[in-house]
C-alpha cells in the first residue's frame, strides 16, 4: 500500500483492465502496448499497425473528474497506480498524455457516434478526453488462467489443426450445434470463445455457459472441444469485430476462425459487400477465416439444411433468429425442439425461473408418465418431460 500513497492513481473499470491484460499478454498482437499520439493518429488514419490490419488506435483514456484532474498533471516518467475496485491492479510509467475526441473515436469503433446506439452509449459513459501512454503491467487472473488452460489442452491433445468460434449462444440453438459439429469433424480441436460482455443484455453468462457445457459434455467428443470465457470488451463491439476476433484466435494458437455469414448472429441479414471487404482487409492476418452458410429448418426436407442447398422457398424455412428464440424463453415458454434441444431449454428455463411451481412433485405425478416409483423430480426434469408430452402426436 506504500505505492498507493506515494504514486498518483488512475481509476479503471474491469473492462479496461481486461483489455489492458489482453494486450499485455500479446493476445491481439501486433499491438502489445498503449499507443502514443503519433502512433494513434497513424493507425486511426490507415487502419494498420506494423503492416497488420488494426481498425483503430489502442489507448487508455479513463473518464471521471478525478481521473481528468490527475491526467492533466502527469509528466513523462511519473509512476501511476492503476486502481480497479479499490485495489491496485497495475502500474504505468508515463510516456506522454494527449487529447482525444471521444466522438471521433466512437465513429471509428462503431461506425457511428449516435448516442442512442447501445455500444456508443455504453462506451461514451466510460471514455474520457485525455489519453495516457507508457509501459504498464497489470494483473488480471482470468486471462492468465485462460492462456495456461489452452496451452495445457493443446499440449495434452497434441492438436495441430485448431479452430476457433466466437459465439454468444444467447441462447444455444440447433444452428449453433450444426456449426460446432461441422467444425470439429474437420479439426483436431475447437476452441469455443463464449462471449462474456460487460453488459446485462440477454441471458447471463453462467446460464449460457451451463447450457453450452451440457451440450458439449453429453453430445460431443470431450477431447475435441473446449469452452473459454471471452470478455468481449468495447474494442470487439464495433463493425470491425471480425479483424479483432481473427487476431485473438491466431494469438491463442488457432489456425482457423469459423464464422456464420452474419458473424454475430449466425446467418441473419448477411451483407455480402461489407463482409467481403472485411475479409480482404484480413488477408495480412495469418489465419484462415471460414464462413458457414445459414442453417434453417425446412418443413419439406424435415431437417436442418443450408439455405444454399435447399431447393424449397423461404416460406418453407424456420430461421434460427436468436432474438426471437430468446423472447420465447424469457416469457417462460419452451421453444420447439427443432429450434433448441430439449435438454438445453430445460436447463435454461430451470435457471431463469427457479421455484416456479408451488408444488412441483404433485404437478409432475399428475401430468407425467413414470416408472411407478416415488422419486424426487427437479424443475429441469419436469421441463424435459413436458417437452416430450408436446411432441406426442397420437391424437392429432
């Protein structure tokens, strides 16, 4: 605590700390440090850093009255504590400070500075007007643990062909499952980076992780898939997300990045012109980027099909729109099994609506067929049995 008393301090949130740790550990190399004013201007103008695509400068400009006052007093060589949640999380040796225009930076990240845009609104609330650069060291165990875990698994499995997939699984649906199965059939190891945002939109990370783990543990070869929490901070939130995803996957040791043709939403509203432009921009990143066609359920084919191979019209297709499926779940409704696997639906609903039924055991024995033995039933088991009843068709 002595350094806390003698050094000046900047207060950063966990999102900033996580991003600083990513860069410190080389996970979005070639960027490995905070950029100074000259470097920042060059990257913002060219969208390249050391010959590799990088959409905008990497800077630290924390907001807040106290931070602003401290930043105005900093001189070259000053040692500054980086404080997160009232604890020293790292230290920075000042090289220089310089002014930035938050709206210009937001335009570079999101393609808009509209304050009603959710990403812009979130980032604007935490972005100051003075940036600081210099050598720094931070401590952030989650990222350090992720690196050790991946290296251990790669060494243990001796994997050579390693693929990556960034998904929100909000919620996990059958199209996600098909993408995952297709990818592991062509690779030694698949790293699923499960998005862990710093906002509270949609299902919580824990619920999504448990649902995805249930699928991986019970329906996939365990030695071919690993789920990694991916704190997708503000730098991954813009329209240049694919470039950052590709750099992250490459620096984790992946040879391939698999994306749906809309990337964030797995096959909805695919903008061919924009995506092709981004792929062209990614050519200097040493990783294969593979796109997978949109999957739909066809009521003529009676199975999951690719929109490029199914001969039937769109009016025969059931689409895997995550937002729509999520609305069903949040309303407490069980999605049809063609959309979400019943084990996944049951797991999510049981977590979202705990103790929903006043007398679950009585309800279970009144409605569900069983073995004749009196057994304690969980809410998750109840939902699975209920889905089976919905699928019974002898009276239709």
